[in-house]
C-alpha cells in the first residue's frame, strides 16, 4: 500500500517531498516552492481540479510544468441534456489539451451519479 498525500497547490511542497509522489488540490495559486522542488525530483501524481471551470483550471495547472499523471475532474449527475453536453465538452477540450503530454483524465463522480455519468459517456 502506498500513501499519496493530497495537499493544496498553494502549500509549500518541501515538507512533503519525502512522501512523493503527491496529489494536488488545485486552488488556482501555486506556491513558489514548487518550481525548485520539481527540479529536485519531486513528482506530482495527480491534480484534483475544483470543477467550477474545469477547462480553464486544467489548462492553468498544466502551464506550470507540474507534469501530473492525472487531472481529476469532478463530475456531478447531468440533470439535463445541457449539463451532459457541458461535461462532454469539458472532457473533449481537456483531452485535446493533454494530447501528447502523457496526462490522463480521471473523473471523480459524485455519489449516486455513477450510472448517469457512465451512460452519458457510453452514448458519447
């Protein structure tokens, strides 16, 4: 079993370096210590996006050269067709943005929304 700490992107990464790889909860701010820490072999396993504007948040997080293995997007139950198309649009935009970067997308599906989200993805 492996312990992967989830820390805020605005937090100093240095105390967490011995526990790398880390998971980041993206806050929109990146602590100044991340750039030098990444040069010293600190690894970011995943970045968890807040989800208010997932495409913008994901692109912003990728600009910082964190090289995560995963971007994690929250996914709520699509309550109508518009919400479903919006989720699919976010996924499509982020898939295009991460193409060739070896970054994978993961969905953190709200409890009880699994069937609806999987059905939406299946139909896409």
